[in-house]
C-alpha cells in the first residue's frame, strides 16, 4: 500500500487558522462573561444564567451544558438551539432584570434585615474589588 502525499500543503490551512482564532476569541469572551456573572451573583439579576453562557462559550460540549440541555424542554440534546427558544430566554432575562431593578426594594424590602448579615460582607468585598479596578485606570 502506497500513500500519496503530493496534494498536501505544508503549514496550517486558512480554515484551521480562522477556527483557531474564533475558538481563542470565544474562550477570552467566555472568561469575561463568567467573571461578570460571578460579580452579578449577589446582585439582583441573572448572574447564574450569565455564568452558564460564559461556560458554554469556553467549552460548548461539557457535562453541565449537556445536562441542562437534557433537562430543559424545547431544547434538543444535539444541534443548535431553536431561535424562538433563544429569543424567549433573552426576553425573560431582560424582563426579570427590569422587574428586579424597578421593584427590587418592594419585593426584597422586608428581607433586608434578615439578609444584612450576609450581604454586607459581600458588598464590602465587591466594593474593594471595584475600588482596586478603578485605581488601575
């Protein structure tokens, strides 16, 4: 059996190069999205959903993503997510964020005295991080 190597070109093809650059961009963007999601966790808003989106950008085929896809109705276990499902999820996250922003004091006001021992150290921690970040600029 003789192998024919005449049609092979040395180096990396353009499609492989573009795929590598896109993968690297997705990883960098995914890390930033995860960091933003972690910052939003103690705040009212979709922090957990943002972390999941970031993890999906970093590594699209991981156990957590497969588990969520298997447990979520309307999302196939393989292939792309239907456009109407994505639109519905985005609208729900924006709606929940707006409701939390405008009505958060009314909804969570009675719980402030119970949550203060937990939230005050968290607020101080993120305030220290924020002051450190703003000192860099």
